[in-house]
C-alpha cells in the first residue's frame, strides 16, 4: 500500500530539508536487466549482502541518488498480471505518469509492484509509466527523504505539486482493506485439546485453498521472510488464511507439531490445496516465474 504526503498548495515554496548523515544518505543501484525488461534503479541506504535475482541483475553500479528527471521511465503493461514481473515487490519511492508523460503522483510503498497494480486497476488512464527507486533496508526517515527529494525537484521545475499529491485529492489514496484475522488453532493454552494438534493442522490445510504459517500476523509480520510471503500473497490477490506460529497463547506447541507434520524445519510454510509448497525462497521463485499465479488459478 502506498504512503502519501501532501503540500498545502501548489504555489507554496517547497521547504528546505536538512541533509541526512553519510550513514543514511541514499545510494542508487541500477540493475542491468534482460533486454525485454526495463531497468529499475535501487537506492541503497546501507550495505546489503542479499543475493539479487539473476533476472534482475547482470551488473551493479553504485552512485549518488539519481534525480527524478534522470531516472528511467518504465512502461506499465495493460495486463496487470504482468506488472509483478517488471516492477519490484520491494520498498521504494515511485512516480506515476499519464500517457502525455505528465507526472500525476509521487508515492512511497512497502511493495512497489503491488502499488502499481492497484493504480493500474483504479486509474488506468493516469498510470501509463512509472519511475522507481528501490530502497534496500530503509528506515522511515531515509524513505521519506527520497520522496521529498523527488517532490522538491518536480516542484522546482514546474512550480506545481503533482495532482495526486495535492491536499484533499482522493484519487490515488488507497483505503486500507479489511484484512482477515489470523486463525487460532486452540481456545487457549490452558484448555485441554480433545484431538491432537496435528489433526487440527491437517484439517486446516485441507479445508482451505491457501494457508500461510508465519512468524507474527499478516498485518505485522515479525521476520523478513514472513513479510515477503505476505507481500507476495497480497500482490497476487489470493484469498488465504494465516496462522501465527509465535502465538503461544492460542497456538501453543504449533511450531514443533507443524515441523513434524510437514517435515519442514523452518518458517514460514505455505500450503496450497493441502500440499506444502515451501517457504519464502520457493514461493518467491514461483512468483517471479509466474508459476504461483498459474497454480492459484486452478
């Protein structure tokens, strides 16, 4: 979901922001992608040693945060299902342009691809191309500063705030969806179960299309892998159930019981049609290849 900020009026002079320290100064990492996929720049706040998908990286170059005007514009496909294969499901700042190449909105998102999908579905005529800066391991201040940098540049060049960022504009603001509550397998840790916990697990995964056993809740995952899994499931738009394996009050003993049931030692664990698909790495690979969407359509 995109986070939006507004200035009080188009004629207001943009404020002067203090420079961030060298430790939090954004850096730009450009992915050299296969010819059929446009480049997506990435802003690195601090060193990151995680592996980057081969489909997104052939070489890496690091420089100062690029200007909005210097960031490459990426065409948004008319088929929204193709968007996750082009735009990253990472945190970042992004700018949306219409067919006339007029800037309509600048936002930040914890999942850029999901935000672009939403905009393409809700305002297709205003969402023709997007510029993206992916922020790795961001803190709130650095992410906001990246947004302010792009906003200030646009206002300095045009004297106007993008229409979608004007005070009172509701075109680009996505209302928070009502999310399902996470499931509880037991009435409480002090209640004696009449059936083994493994039977409850078996019943749960076989009676629901998709079940994700995660650390934390779907609204507040407590590990990066669980957050990634929730982000992917939200992006593809599948109806799924979630279970917090760290909830010792209502899911007491679940972690060990689930490890024995699935013969899988780590979390998160995702089940589809009663079968274990795997954890974060496998789900991410299937998502990037388009295999997950095809599986969930069956």
